[in-house]
C-alpha cells in the first residue's frame, strides 16, 4: 500500500473504489461486469473473450518479439539507454519527458515527439555529433512506456485504461470485458454479440477516426495487421452491429460457414479468410457469388491464372457465396446433385439418415427455373 493510501486510511476516511486498482501491475481497470453472467461459455467467449487468459492483466509488459524500430513511435515515458563508447565509456538512462523532449548529459535536450524509434536514434546521433564533434554512441529502447487509452461504445465496461505501448486493439477490448452480449433466453437459440467487430473505429485524441479495424479478420483469419498497435490517448469505439440484411453469407466448402457482418471494402479473399478458408473438400474451381435479390450471379475459378483478381472481387452487403464441394469419402457415402440447384456438386450422406430434403438444402435449394415435376433420383447399385 502506498504512503498516500496509508495516510488516508489512518485519518478514518471511507473510500469507495469504483475501479479495481492493481498496485503491482500498474494499470487501472473498470469494474468488469454489468448485467447477467452465464456460467456456460458464451459466443463472445468462443471467438473473442479468451484472446487473453483473463481481462485486466496488461500491466505486466509482455513482448511479441523484438520491437520494430521503424513502426514503434516514441512518446512520453519511454526509457532509452544511450551508451557512449568513445572518447570514453559512459551510459545514461534517459526518459522522454511529458512534453516529448529527451535530455542527454553533455548533449542537451531536444524533441523526439511523434518520431519512430529509428528516427529517434538518427536524431540522437545527429545531436551527439553536433555537440561532441567526435565519439561513437549506441541507443536502445530499455523500457516501453505506458499510457491511457479509452474504450467506448458497445462494450461491457466502457472506460479509460492504462496499457503498455505494445498493446493492440484486441487487448483494449479485452480490458473492457469484451463486447456486449445479449445472453440467450427462453426464446433464443444462441447468445448474440451486439457490437460490430468488423467496423471498429480507432480515433485520435481529437476524436477523428484514423483507422477502421476488422477484428474478425484477425480473430478468425489470423491477419495480425488487422489488430493494430495503439497510440497514446486513442479511443477504441465499437458501434452496434449492422442490420441483418447487410450480412454476407458463406456456405459450402469452407471451414466456418454461415452469416457474417458486411464491412466497407469487403473482398472475396477477406470473407473467405474470416470463414476459415476453403475446406479439404472444396472445389476451388467453382465459387458462385449471388446478390441478395438474385439479379447478379457470377461463377469464379480460383484455379485459373486470374486468382488474384478473383480474390479481390468486391463483396456487397447481402451477397451470398457458395463454394462447391467434392464428395467426402471419409463418410459412409456420397451423392452428386446436378441440374437447377444453387450449388451443384458432390455431397456426403449418412446411409439411412440423410433425407432428400436435407440433400437439396445442402445444394442451396432449387433455382427458379427448376421443373420440380421432372426431378430424377438415380441409384447406382
């Protein structure tokens, strides 16, 4: 307990802490829970809540690997070790001030605010050469700083948090106990995440949106660049999820088929990544993209020489993507569906269990031109 807190208690003051303060970790975390809690694993837990072992543990600095000096931006609180090797050995621990200045003995003070670590090192070498004329010096980032960020919008515990300079967007949302969830009730079949994870905004201290973040592309697609590092004073804002009519559907030969929220600038490759990529049974030469009203229909081939252009195809709100599949020979049997169905191709069946109706549903249903009174079922003995 710090001297300040000991003094307050000695005077008999009653203190109501609305935040959980970790003196050892050095961060402030708001109360983690509002509303009903489910003892079962929620849908939010499955795709997001377990990104870190527990929320509220970013006070201990943990690195993903060496800091990239071309990307790391220096700011107030960063500790730099400046080592002089010539004309005589000397080592100085220098801290960037609240105004963004760095003071080095025998050299002087100068601004390094908003410079990358590479640019900061170059500036130090320049100032040393100017002040000392001769000498050899090296610079290293000894300890990255911590700073305040804000998490707002549709999260469980919106508020202000202290994070290390290596923290990413997912870390901030985890500290805020994750996105809000409507827990399943008597009439619901699953928990519903109320927040959009594909249209997250990162705002600067002046409230301007500086980046849109598609966190599903990171959580499901494994794209680290979709989970950017945060800067001092930024705000992470989670809007409400968009209307269900704006969702994109991915079905057939993907590892995680279903509906997902549409985001601006969606491309086929991004959507397939979020859907877990193509399955082992996927026929990559036959992907069908159909618009919501059925007015647009396009068949794409990912085996041809135009793969890049196909993956870059724009996906609109309401589009449905159907990936054809080869029969799965690991099952007891397989059948081939041809003709006027949405996704002709091979499908696995379980003998004695799979019905004709289920098979037609797997194939995406009948097309408007289908003649239902002329359907044929051919058994191969």
